C-alpha cells in the first residue's frame, strides 16, 4: 500500500510517496538524546543504539547506527536510567538469572555514556553482588551506514558500511568521513567486517569488571561549525529558586541544553582578536547547524543572560548576508540566510535544498530587531556601530521586497520549484490555509512577518538616529504606512469578532484561519490597544489555548490536527512569544495561564521541552502527548524558559537610557522567588520577589530601576 509523508520543509517531515513502510520519518519521542554540538547520540530508553534514528552523529553524518550490548542468551532487563545532564546518561540493567540463588538479582550492568565534540565514550561495568562466581561472554556489536542526516530524516534505510580492523580498533570511512572505535581493555575477540567485540569475563562474588569504548568521528576537511570552547560560555548562567520547583527545573535544564547547543563560527577567528563568535544550533537531531531564524530568536530570548551570544549570532549571519541575486539559493542583496549544511540535501527528486539556502522571509527583519534589542540590553556601542552597514543593507532588502510585491507587504514564493513552499517559521507545505482547509496560493504575505518588518523598521530607525546615520525619519514613516496598510487589508471578522488573517494570498485575499500567529503581533507596535485586546481574548479562548500552550491552528478550524506540524501542534517558543507579547501589550492576566500551561508541559517532559508536542491539551489528560519526530533539545524551545521568566518579572532594559524595568506581571504565582545571575549592561542583575509582593532588585551601578 502506498503511503505519503510530507516533504515541504527542512523543519518538518519530508514528503515522498513510497511503497515501503520503512521510508517514514523516524519517531524520537521515547529516545534518550545526549548532546554536545556538533555531536549527539540517540538511543533507546535502555541505552541500546539499535536501528531507526538511533546512532552517534557528528555534524550532518551518522558515525554509528548500532551499538548494542548482549551477554550470550541472558536477557538484559532494564531497571532505570536516562539523562544525567545534557551530555551524559546512564542505563542500568539486570542480567536475569545469572548468579541468582534467591529471587534477588545478582549481576547488574551499568552503562555510562558521555558525549563530546566528535567523541562518544561508553563505559560498561558489570557487578556481581551475588554469592556465586559467574562467567559469561559479553559482546558489543557496532556498525554504521555513514548516512547523511537527510537520509536518516527521510526514513531511507541505507546498507551498512563494512568495518575493518586497524591495530585493535574498528574503523569505517567514506567520502572523507572517518569513524574509529577502540576498546580498553582490548577485546578477547574482534571480528571485522561484522563489527563485533567480545569479552570473556569471570567475576567472583563482590567483584566488578569494566570496559570503556571510545568512538571518534571526524571529517577530513574539519567541522563546518566547530564546538564552541567549553570555558567560553557567552552568558551568565542564572539561578532561580521559586515556590514552584517545576519552574526551577525547567530553567536549569534549558540553560544546560543551550550550553551544549553552542557552536562557533570559524570565520570569526579571521583577523579578529579576542573570543570567537558563538550561536546556538537549532536542535537535535535534525537541525544541529546554523539556522538564521532559530538562532536569532534563541539569542533574543536569552538577552537577560547577556549580549555576547546575540553579538556572535549577529556577526555570524552578517558574514553570510546576501550580496548577489542567485535564484538557485534564493540569495538576494541584504538578505539573511535560512540554513547552512555541508552539502546539498536531496530529500526527493522534487525537493532539495542547497548547502547555503536563503529561503526565509523573516530572518532579515529579525536580525535587525535582535541588534536593536541587544543594544538596549547593553551591547557595546562600538560593536553595534560595526554592524550598522549590515543593518542598512537589511532595511534596503525589506523595502525592496515590499516594493516588488506591489502592495507594500513582505511576501515569499519558492521560485526554485524545489525549495520550501512556505518560508515563515511555519514552513511546512500545509501550514498556511483558509479556515475551510484550502491551502493558500503563493506569493504569500504572513501577518507576523509584517509585524517583524514594522518592529525592524522602528528599531532600525532608533539605531540610525542614535548613531548619527541618515534615514531614521523615513523608516518611521515607512513603519506607519505599513501599520495603516495592515489595518486595512488583514483584518477580517467572524462570529467572535474581528481578527487579523494569518496571511494574504496571491490575489490579496485574506487567508482567514485562526492561528497562534496573533501572539507574534502583540507588543511589536503594529496594533493599537483595542486590536491587542481582541487578540488577547482570542489567544486565551479554548480553540487556541490548550492548557499546555497555544495550538498553532485553532481546534475550531477545518484541517485541525493535534499531530499536525503547524496545524494544531503546540510549539513552546510560539507560546512564549505570545506570553511576552501579551505582557508588552499590557495584558499580563491573559499571559499568566499560557505561561502556566507551558510550565505544566515542561514537567511532562522532565524539564526538557521539545521543539513541539501534540495539541490535544489539558482536557485530554494531565500530561502532553509528544509529537513523535520532534527535536529535543531544541534551541528556541529551551530559550523559552528565559523569555517566560522575563515576562513574569516584567523585565526590560534600556542601557543607553540608563534604566532597567522590573514590574512583576504574573510572577506572584511563583513567589517567593529569587533569581540571581541575570545580566544587563554587562553586569549582574538579581531580583527577589517576596510572597507579599515586595520587590528587591540589585542592579548594576549607573542603571536606575523603574517600574513599568
């Protein structure tokens, strides 16, 4: 029977008709992911790497696809295990029946895993707690297909690459990608090409035996984006202690995951003194590389921890800012890219993405806004000024795109015929649809992209004026004109009242579905108070607010699917943006239940919120259902915890103006609360909120603390 999986985007499932059930995107919801970008391991809950998406990965290649442990015919009974940090995990199992003289287990296996850049270490310890001497043969089986990431993501099964023995090690290599597995002590038997290492073990009562496996993976031409230096964290790690320990756990896990998602730009060492530029990879497993939109949003959300990550992200993308018009890659002068890979991703004959791809409509305005916000949070003026020529180029791109569209809105269309059909953050092929389920015809003008453009124009004007460059008045006038056009063209009405359409289609008709995109408009300045109030009411209604966060598409719409990538699922960053927007727009009471829903969801995922999860909501049960192919961890999902904390505290900064604002919005729900180690203006900011509502702020010298 033919089956079909979507293949419209690189941030979602890949679409190709196939008659083989194995050609489906692998599920990950019950996997254990240990991470140290650009490397990571995906395993089963029992620690075995045994098919599907399991494996040890480095960059965009799978170094190992299997790494299993067996003890003859003895059953391994898992009894616990899981993450012990972002880059570590352990797994315990009982060797059933071995050495047992009572119903109590006697012999146990403890498997400890540590991941570093280009390196996997597995320590296998067998302990005999019984009263009998035991003997057994333990066998480790390793193999790999050396598959590129897009083949794994597409569910395409590749044949194994034979192992060869080299000085007591197993090695695999192809196309400049080399993998080496060594054992200490050496195995009693090593079999290649089967990839088996066998150990004959004798254990007295109370004794233990350990073997350590080390696997390294490397590209002949080096890493495209190497791991950032471990001792060069580009932020201050905060400490939160609140009345709700779920919040503390969520923040701690999120910051730890963000640490292990750090990559560096190798170009940042060219002609520069000082540290390297860092950014966050988008997420594991599918997107462990530079994505413009994801890196920008993550850096913006993490600004309360410092501006260094924002600066590194901005410079990394500025070095790759579009300079020419190239239809094949969708590069245009001034445009910020979408993603960078080692090579072309060939998903299907009809869907392929070049190594450097510019198919995004929103990264360019988001780049400008991040620079503006980083300046407000204290990015050094000389660093801001160095990026102003890139700002002017990005603004020019926005104007050119709006003029080319003919109606003054930013639009997108895939002109290659092989790229992303949708080029906003909801970039799956079925994401933008009318309320009756019909797909919108491109070129498409998204509502949130107009809000991003408005905010970028206003922020760009502020930067130009502050640094004595021309054009500020013209960009403020342009932003006012965009707001007028938006109010005239986007607003529609149903039985619940007026709301903005998710988009305008090719013919300028409103695409009238109700979506979570409302949240991205709030607080940008595009809307007036009355319009913001209408959206606040919509966002807190049962169609969008699931109780665990916002659904991407209202459950009232035709085509709603709780497992739909962008048509009913819940994305933590999307909800966090709405929470912040509601607070900025003056509706903290509407923000509070959305934040509480995310907090409840975070507990259901042990503090590591995934890229997205199913949109059933709290009415279907206390714990959210996973979206089975979701990235976890993922950069903007992790960074969402910081944005929610910022929103709860009503925290904002204006270092050029000499102020920091602390005006708790809904933080009383988590009081007493103390957060230390935030940063503003390069110095520490600590905030305490007592149970009675009293606020104590320790701010950097020279900054005045003001209420909202």
